C-alpha cells in the first residue's frame, strides 16, 4: 500500500510540474528529428526574415515575439551567434485564422431531447498558431519543430505583447532535454 501511495504521489508531482511549465490556454506539439545530436547544439541564430501571416498582430508585437523567442532559446541553454557560426538556425511562422462557430439554440422540445436549430449568425473566433523550426546549419536539415495554438480572447487583444511572451515560452517549453 505504501509503495502505491508513493508512486501515486510521484505521478501527481510530475503532472503538477509539467502543468506548471505549460502556458495556460496553449495546445502544443513538438518533434525532434535528431535526438542523438541535441547535446551538440550550443548556439542559435535567425535563419532569415520570419514568415508571418497575421491579421491581428502588428510589427511592434512581432518584434516583441522575436525578443521573447530569443529569451526563450537562451532559457533552454542556447546562446546567440552569427548565422555563419551558429549550430542551429531558427525560423518561425505566425499565423492567425478566423473561424465561424455555429451555435445551437434551443427550439421547441419533444420528449427529453428537445430540438435544436442553428443561430442565424454564427459567432466567430480567432485562432493563432506559432510554428518554430530549427535547422542544423552544417547539414541544412530541419532537426526540431514545435507548434502551439491558442484561441484568442479579448484580453489577448488588449495585451498582445503578453500573448507573444506566453507563446514563445510555450513553444520552447517543448525543447528536448539533453540525453
């Protein structure tokens, strides 16, 4: 019984630690395509101008996002270098898309199920996606990529710099640990 409780306590502790690292409201995924070489990467530089397709974020917010990404890569242990000397080159793509969300309104009911009909004008929402890729400079091979998504709220529109900071932290929180 004591062994089970310790195992349960350890599992809950790990879950709490992981939950504390992730930025709230972000859904993410990452892929390390060269896990055996993670320990070799010490320096990073920008690959080139970012590919940005955003209807919400302005140039000032994009520069805040770039600064947040630089801060986040430094937090995972990479140092900034010139593009000709860096181990990996970083590129990002920021995209927003607007979607219609048809809601159902209750109509006349029959039985316990009731009848539903779509609202005349669907509600819309905006989803932001941040994709970051790292390319190994020596080989030209994409070695790591991560993506985070979030449905934007009114608070995000009021504080886009805060959103950029959270997105950068969320995407780099998935950086692989050195084996």
